[in-house]
């Protein structure tokens, strides 16, 4: 990806996820697959055809997040790889790459294993997404204080820390309230949860917490846009070794006019694709 377009990665994520949720929410409501009042995000992408859109769009979004996490990792790694006194942020940066990558994987898992089909796998993906995603926000908030003022402003570090605090608070509230609500649920279908089904107050608190968590993740991606405008990355080099191709290329050639010098020239050449 060209250096002047890297900022489109977090910007695409910021637009893609809300757009996906709005589209699948609208379809699920129109087809009466879920109730319009406080559904879980995954409730809007459980049944076909909205589940197809939900899964495909979130797979693309998960890949975009993974690439964004890697670019962010390389940004900090390049700044501090020659500074022995900055070993703490280097280690923290590696933790961020690991945690963020598994959070992105969780998005794909939750999107492709619907709660009505494989509930355990879906919940595992959701916990990876929101749990590890929250941890990633904390890692990046701490890194932002370390990189001030070289990369970002102090105000930006404060904003990211505020997003991390919001994410962890509502993640805990969501998990606790979801457990209580599910224990009190007496209805037939969790995707259509009514006040008379029991645990309604805890259900609403849990779903609202999930939406707030998702919004904090999305806003964090938006904070990376300006920083990514200052990053340049070169495409990887691909080295094609002709030595491995020459024996097959010349195995059937027996003409007398093929000299050893001609073969030597070809064998010594290399093609570089950048």
C-alpha cells in the first residue's frame, strides 16, 4: 500500500463497522428477525440474509484491523528499535501486536459462528473481541503517553486513555449483566427478548454496554488517521532465483549452438520485483 494511503485503513474501519451494523440491523428489523429495542450487535447478523452481509463485511473489517494493528506496531518499533533505554515500550508494543491480532481473529469468529448455530464458539469469539480489544486499547493508551510528543499530542494520549477506561468499565458491566440476564431469562428466543421474559433490565444494560464498547473501539481507530498520514511503508521485495528455474528450462535443449557462456549468463541473473 502506498505511503500516502495508509490513513485509509483506520478510516475504512471507522466507516465499515457502523455501516455494516446499520444495514444488518435494518434488514433484521424489517424481516422481524429481532426486536428493534436494544438487541445485541450479533443479534442483527444471526439469520439469513443479513448474516451473510454481517459475516462477509466483518471478515473484511477484521483483516483491515489486523493490518492496521501491524502498521501501528511497526510505527512504534521503528521509532524505538535503536533505543536500549526504551525496552519497556518495545515489549509493550509486542504485547499489543499479539493481543490485537487475537482480538481481530475474535471478530471473524463471532461473525461466522452465529449464536443460534454454535453458541459456545460465538461467545468465545465475542469475548476475544471485546476482552482482548479492551486490553489492546489500554496498551495503546500507555504507548501514546510514551510516544508523546514525538508521534502524538498529550491530548490524544488522554483521549485514548479515556476510551480505554470506557471500554473496560462497560466490558465488565456487560459481562456481569449478561450473565444475570441469561440466568433470569424465561422466554423462548434470546434474539427476541421482551420485558416479560425476565431479566430485562440486566439485558438492556448488557446490550447498551456492548454498543458502547464497540463505539470506543471504533473511535480509537479514528484517532490513528492523522498519524498514519505520516507513515510510509514500502512493498515487500520478491527475489526470484533463476538458478532454481534454469535446469527445468534447459533440460530439453540439446542444440549444439547453445554455449556454456549463454547458460552462465542466465544462471547468474536475478529478477527483482518491488
